[in-house]
């Protein structure tokens, strides 16, 4: 995920814990007593935030998102009210749309259409998931840059500095260690700031918030939600195939036609019949697993094919659960040498090196973070642009070059090798020099001439 997107996602939930709220001294004292926290350790404030969020069982808040342009003009973009109680949540936006997940099923009440839409409950990304946002803050380098008042609370201001991206700021309550506000960098002339203007932690949430009801005059629409079942055999009858199961039993099983979802809490396994060729995400790292021998590694997601099924495992337990299904699973090794890459030596060792201007690369990374030039996240397209720029007409039809004559033979997430079927170049070598994760751009660092 690009930095702009990461900051925006974080802005919806890193801002998830805002004040002013009554009785904050009691909340802070309770949290500090529960966590054994002494005076705020500014150098460890993000870890303290992660621990504090883990203590939240329920909350109710009102989130405001504002935007500011380059001229300093600010306006309200969106206002959302949110209720969370364990696995259940409900939200209501400023247009009146209500989204509810009661722990088993999910639906949306849409007043403008007079519709109650039943949605697939899994996989489900909970809105304003504080645990996810704490992990996001831990992912990149961060430092304390000061203390300020936010919504009537003393807050520690953190500067989050994604490699090769633009820094953004997060304010964390100095007493409770809960996040208060997130402000993105100015990109494309717009800066966003997300704040909870009201927040109640561990307060009772009315159970009726999570009750499925159809208002008078509304119709119900189902968007293939599937149903929860008790056994794999029941899932097989509904899905039309027998799902593959790890030794560890899932918490819940959701089955729909041609789809089975195994719920392990924060980690979810999705199984579907394989159809057509397996096509990994262009900027994913590649390992090996299953019948086709290709494993897609993208962020917290693993995807491969096995026994006629396409399997996706997403979440913190993804590696353990994936290996329980595919014991031959091999993750890419960014520190090792390419294996079976098609190069003569099997090493990442281009015969012709290409000089790189890191200032240009960093600027390009920021452009991609801002939503421009997404093709720079795809090693095939980057290699194709390089070849056309360097060798022009010798590469033949530009569209056919990228679509038909270049293929990735190695991608460990940090380095990639592509083979070229036409023209004077046999292989192109690329690296993620600015940021070594799925949001990083690819850069050509060398190539092998054909016939060498």
C-alpha cells in the first residue's frame, strides 16, 4: 500500500480514539493501572499505544475528517459515528447510511434507496480497527517531535517517516496512550486530518445497535453473503467442493456457492475453484507452493493453487496456516540469491549495470505514493519502459512487448529478474531501492545482452 493510502487508512483509525470526552482522568488511570505504565516514555509511545488499544473492549466515537488545500482553506469532508463492542461494530455516516456487523453477518441500511443490503460477512475489514492502525504506526520509523493540545488533551506528536515517502504526523494522548489525530502530508495540493471529536472507551454499547431490523417500506437485497455452517461437510454441500483444512480448527466456517471462508479471528483462509491461468499481482513477491509452483506474497496475503483450488490466506497467522495446507510452501528470501531464475549463474549479477539517480527515484516514489504512475509498481512494465527507452524499434511492437514477451522469473519482494523473448536484451534486473515492500517502486539496475 502506498504511503498516501497508508496514511489515509491510518487516518481513519489512528484517529480512532479522540476526545474531548468526560472522565478522561479515570480512563487514563485505569489504563495505566492495567498496563503498569509509569510516566510516558516518549521513545516507546507507539508500543504503549499498541498495548493501550489492546485493552479496549468497546467504544463509541464520532470521527471527523477535514481537508486543507495549498491555500490554507479547510473544509469538512466526512463525519462518521462508530460503535464497537468486541467483534461487533456499527457505523453511521453523514448521509445516514448505517453499516452493521453483528459478529456473524453484515448488512447496510441505505435510506436514499430504502434498501437493507445483506453483505458477505467475511472476509471483513473492520472500519476503524485500532489494532491494525497500531501495527501500521509500528511499521515505519517514527520519532517524537513535540507535545501539543489536541481536543483538550495533552498529546505527544509523532512524525512517521515511511522510507522514500512523505512524512505524516500522529498525535497520541500523553496519559492514555490512545491515538487522537492523524495528519497526512500535503500531496497533490491536499492535506487531510482525521480526528475523533467524541470518544467513550469501554462504555456499554446498546445491543440494539447490532440487531437486524428492516424499516417499514424498505426491501432486503442479498449480495451473495453465504451462510455459517458447523462442519466442513456442510460447507462442501453448499460450495460444491470439499475445502482443504489445516489441523487447527477454524473459529467459524462460511460457505457460499464456489467459496468457503475459514475464520481464524485475525486471519482468514478463502478457498475457491481455480479458474484460468494463475496471475500473481504485478508488484507481489514470488515464492513456491502447491500444484502450479507459484506463491504470491503481497503484504499480509499469501495466494497459491493446490488440488484444483485457489487459496488465499490473509492475516498475522498466514504463514503457519498456509504451511499447514501446503507443507512444500517456500517464501521468497530477499537476502538470498535467485533460484531457477533462468540466468546462467542463478545469481542476481547483471552483465551490464545501469546507473541510478537516487534523487530521481525518491521523487518518483513520492509521485507513486500520491497516486501517479502506478505502472512503476510492476516490474514488467518498468522493464518494458526501460527497453523501449534504450533500444526503441529493436524491441518491436510496444504493446506486444509488455503483454507477450516479458515475464517475471524471480521476485523476492526486493529484487526481480524478467526474461525478454525479443530484441537485444535477454534479461532485465530490477530492485526496490527506495522502499523494500509492496508499495515500493521498481528500478532497473542492469541487464544481460542476448547471446551472452
